[in-house]
C-alpha cells in the first residue's frame, strides 16, 4: 500500500505548486491595485485641498 502513494503524490504535486503560485500572484496583484487606489485617492484629496475644492463625498467604496 505504501508503494502506491508515492506516484500519486508526484502526480498531484505539480498541480498544487501551480495552484499556490497562481494564488499568490493573483493576491499580490489585487493588493497592489488596492494600495494604488488608496494612494491615488490621497493624492487627489491633497490636490483638491490645494485648489480649494470640496472633498469628494464618501470613501470611494461605492464604485
């Protein structure tokens, strides 16, 4: 019985590695997008304040 599990593990291991790699890349992309949106909103708020314009209503989460 022990001899049959090793080939099964070697067969499924590439799928697991690719899945984990894909998950990490996708999670990183989503986090970078979220961080970029926050930075852009902060810069936009600073520029609006410099020009004396009112701040944008809400936190932008409704978009």
